[in-house]
C-alpha cells in the first residue's frame, strides 16, 4: 500500500487525534475580519498577522511580523536536518470583502461547522477556504510533525502576506529586500484546488491578471433626465457602449488590439486529456445554474478557464441604484474590469490596449479616469521540476486516487514574483473545491479538505526530505 | 405700465412686507424629509401633509388630509365671489431622494438662505424648487389676497399629493373617486420653470414618461471570475450589450421597434421661433460643463428636450461597486431606464417594445425580470385656451418681460390625469430655473423666484377673475 507508512504513521495519527483542537485554532483566525481592501480593517489585518506569529512561535518557528507600506507580512523559520532541502511556504491571511452581507446565512466572521444536504461537514466563514483554511493545513502539518518527530523533515520558511486580495504591491519589494533571508530551494503554495472532491491535484498553469477601474464623466453635475435627457451625454450609456465593444459578439473574442499576442495555441493532446479528465460543460456550469459555456466559441468551459485569456466585468455603478426610481441623468459611471492572462501576454500591454479602447470610444465632452488594480503575468510550473513527482505520489497516497496535474483560471501573482525575486519554482498544492464559494457569500471549506489537507502536507514534507 | 395696478397693489405690498415670515413657513415645510420613494419616510410624508392642512386651514381653506393606498393627499377648498371662475391648484409635497449625500454642501433638510457668486440669494434644500417652494408661492399668494381683500377673487380648490416623485399610481383613482368634489373650470399647476431668470413662462408642451427597471440574472450565485470567467455568462456584459443596442450610434435614434410611432414632425416655424427665443446648445449645455448636444442627430438640445422622445439610463448596478477590487463574476445586474414621450406615443406600447428588445437579446441561461415605474402620455395645452392670454399678461406685468410659451422636457402626468378625470385643461406656471439642481445635490430656488412667484400668482388669480 504505502511505501512510507512507517515514517508517516505517527504524525498522521497525531493529526487525527488533534483535529478538534486544530479546528478551534482555525476558527480563532477566521474570527478576525482581515479584509485587506478596506482601510477600516487595517487593524484586523495586523491582528491576524500577530495571531499567526504567536501560533508559529508555539510550534518552534522563529517568527516575526514585518511592516510594509501596506499590511504586514508574517515570516517564520524552522531549520530541518543538516543537508535537508529548504522549502518556502507561501499563503495569505487577508480575505475578500463580504458584501452582499444580506446573502450570508450566518455572519461571515462567526465560523461554524455545518452539514450540507449530502451530509458533508463544512467550515463556513469568509476565508474558510481562501486562504486561512488552506494556510492552516500547512501550519497544522508542521505542528504534528514537530510534536511527534521533534522537528521538521525539511527546513521551512513561512511567508504569509496580507494583501493578496487587494492586488498588493508590497510583496515583491519585500521578497527582493529580504532575498538572503528568504532563500530556499522550492516554494510551496496552498491557494489552489483539487480536481474534484476525491482527486487531489497540483496546479501547474496559472493565469495572470490585469485589474482596471474606469470612471466616465460627462456633465459637471447630476442632471434631471427630463430637462437634459437625450441632449446631454449620458456616461452610463457611454460606458455600456465601451463594454459592449470589448467582445466580438460572433466569436466571443476580446476585441482589444494585440490582446491575443503571446497566447499559445492549445495542443490537441492536452485538449483530449482534459476532455477525458475534467468535468463537461454541463457538469461544471450545471453546478452554478448554467448549462452552456459563454465566452470564446470553440472552447469548453474548462479550456476557457484553464488556458484561454478572459475579460470580465466585475462591477458596474452609476446613477440611482436604490429602490424605487429617480429620473437622474448622472454625471459619472464606473466599472471594474479584469483580464486573465495566459502564456506570454504582457499585463502592461493589455492595460494600455484597454485604455486605448476606452479613449477611442469617448465622445466629445466625456473624460475617462483609470485606476490600476494590479497586474501579473501567467506562470507555468516546469513539467520536469524534480519535486513534482514525489509530491504527486504523496498526494496519491493520502487520497487513494491518482493525483492530477491541472490548470487554474485564477491568478496567483506570487508564483512569478518568487521566481523573479528568489529564483525558485513553486509547487501549487491546495484542497479547495470548485463549490467553495470563494469570494462569494457563505464561503466554505470542507472538513475533509482541512483534515486530509493537513495529512497531505505531512506526507509531502516527508516526501520532499527523501 | 400696469392696467390692474389699483386692484393688485394692496396684496402685492402685503407679499413684500411678509416675505420673511413666508420664508420661515417654507423652511418649516422643507425641514420635513418627505421622500416618497423610501418606505422609511412614510411618516414624514404624512407629517408634510398634516403641516399643509394646518397651513391651509389658517388661511381660510376647508382643508383635510385624505388617505390613499400610498401617501395621503391634501385637499382644501375656499369659495370665491358668486359666479367667479373655479380653479384647481395642483402641487406635490413629496421630494426626491437626496443621495449622494456626500455631495451636499449642507444637510438637505436643513434649509438655508445663501448667496451665490453672482450675489443672487437662493433657498437651498431638497424640495426648495421641486416642489415645496413652488407650492408655497401659491399658498402665500392666497394668504396675501385673503389678508388684504378678505377673500380670494376666484373659487380655489387645492390638491397637493405626495407621490409625484414615485410614479404614484394613487392620484388618478383619487381624482376619479372625488370628481364631484374636485370639479373646477381650470387647473393651475406650479411645477415648471421660467425661460430664464428674467423671463416668465407658461409651459404648454409636456413629455410623457415610461419608467422601467430590468434585472438580468445568469448563474444562481456570485462566482469567482478566475474560476468561471469567460465560460460563465456575465450579466453585466449582457446588460451592457442590451443598453448599447438601445440607440443607433450613427443617428442617435432609439432603436425600439415602433418607438417613433405617433411622434409628430416639428413644424419649421416652431423651430425658427425656438432658435430665436431659446438658449443655444452652447448656452444650455455649457451651464453644466458640456459643449455639444448628444442624442438625435439634427436636433438642438432645446428641440430634443422639448419635443423629441428620449431614452435615458438613470441607474445601473452590478457586482462589486465599492472601493478597491474584487474579482467577482456577479449573478445579477440591473438598470433603471426611462423613456420620455411626445405626441401620441403610447406608454404601454413603448414598455412592451423595450421588454421585447431585452428578451430578444437574452442569451441562453439568462433571465430578465421587469419592474414598471409609472407611465404617462405626453400632454399639450391648447393654444386657444381662454385663460392663457390673461395669465401671460399677468406674468408679463409682474416680471416686466414678455412672458413666453414654452415646452418642457419633464413629465407631469397629472396634466393628462386632470383632463381624464375632471375634463379640465391645465395652465402650467412655474418659477424654477434650469440651474435649480432639481433631483440633484444642493437643490435651490432663487429668492426672486419665491418672492415674485407669490406676486405672480396674486396677479394671475386677479386676472382670471376678470
């Protein structure tokens, strides 16, 4: 069955015995509303960092909270046996905003264990999955290893930042400024998902992202639509025209000039593999009340989210938005738009092309203001990375199902930043599920993800020490 | 100079002497936040109605507050000399919402008198112009006439409703149910504007309106744009496509089928008259920071707002709208859209055409929900209405400038409802100015509009008694 059973058994038993206490610790972290995009939560972000520092200290890490121009970064070091590999674990303690609050069944920062209709136990809270639950799988694995083996099988540096959800510009400068201290052989990141609830996965393809906010302004004040309607330029209409022009209605392709520069064609062998492996459109979209893939014609939902670039409108706002009706002709309208990048797409070029697209469509008397919300390139883990094979085996051993190598539609800019600053590759191992409602109301993390996630890291760290 | 000087002099002097007290009374009414679209302000709406009832009672009206399924209606009666004409005055005590509150220089329900850069004294508050200030010009005229002449020169019925700003469906049934009590020869309405700050006007053309709210829904929950972006239908994108398709970009014309059915061609003689009389595009639009007319190609701003139909997006909302960025792919997006109607355009047909336009553009997996927010036909006052000429002369006498006959881009559904329920025509006489910031932050009413507005009504009531 399990070649390494003798080595891993005691810490795995420890994980099982201590699960309730581990859950209590995760709940304590989940109670801290560390929403990084909201200035009002700055103190909560620091509280989460301090909580993690204390936790790491109790399990033998030399841990500290390090100031940045934004939210602080937690760093911890624990030495392994002489000559053992050195891994750097990355996670983030900040969480997404919770709105719309009215859609939460229970308060987002009062974590609870609930049972879904299928009898699956779930941890429900903002950050349960992204990324506090995932971070704690690694921390608890370190605890179990230390409590049973007296130490870790590899040297571990932990870096937990607080600005992942706010396009944080402070991580890369921090990595660069502390490259000697943070030097390691390999990065481990726990911020991705499984292929499905039974199949563990390592993510080797990540999309990059460009976040942009555009504000269109026309008149110098809100007007009465009866007095000025038709004759005065309506910025909502202008914004809708601009957004509508972002996609070719026939092909679903993004119309920005040069947008597809650097986008690699999908290999037919990969497409076939994914068709065999992954969920069908009906399965993946059916889970959220949809039936057919939108977007680019000719690609499945999986292909579109794993390896095609995208353009999404994440928010739009203008004029009267409350109950009832108001015949206002507003002075401004705004939208938040994100582009996911693949291959060699250049975030700066995409941002510039978007701004040119907007400016080219601005009628007389209108102006546009742009706010940049982060930009990162896509990243790919080399297929011949030495750590990949033992890590896949460790996951396969834990879950009893062959671990998969997958892509991910999301963006984890730290992968390319770690490469750039420290010269190291990353292994992305995570236990989130597609239906975790990450970034949505009622976010959850299955208790199995948490429990077997901790056990998985015990096995992966053991495997990497070999 | 003034043929009727002997008759009108005493009440006009009274108006001048009592201006400060009249302003105090208006301020008391302005302090009541009677926002009819917000359920939380229902008690304030009733308080405004009760305040008016008391005020009317003190000046000799037989006044009462009448319940409706919505906000109450104030009715008052005062008999004039035997055989004198009977006029029905209509106004509304409800006001628009105040958002965005942050743009108000002082609290919207704390009225104050301020002086603008040109030294003009202005009453600043929500409702100062629309319509509390205008309503009180008539009430104060009645007070002055009564206090000097012992009574009114004509019989007066006053109807002041509380749902004008919320598309109130309760006025017409009330008029129909009380048609015997409310019978009169002519309606007087004070809810319109002057041609400019020196030129009084009677409005004879009013546009109708259709208010619609549309909600587009796709997935059954908010999604992470990294996990589902491109592949899952984005309702904001769908809504933008629908809105963008509402206008032909080349001609600026509304694309709804049959939209222009019943829209009369402008007579060339009228166009010439307006060009001579009215502000240029540069003047009317320049006042609000714009330079060129948008909308229908080939029509001036004045023509477009006085006698062409329009389509405006009054509000749009979807996804993440707060500070910062959130890569959500929202489940729903909504817009509030209004159409202004002219000539014989049918509100029901326009609403049906809009809904068909939306449904025809709904992709698979999307649904649309519609909420109707009022509908009314355009209305026109006959040029040969007997009261028109003496009323114009009374205004000319007061202001020293020839009173104008104008159109109005706004909609005052009560005109057609009074015609339908009571069989009477309306004279629309108002003293608002284009820059009153009606429906916007820092709404104001010039002290001259208030003062000379009261004096104007004294003269008009005298003129109608002749």
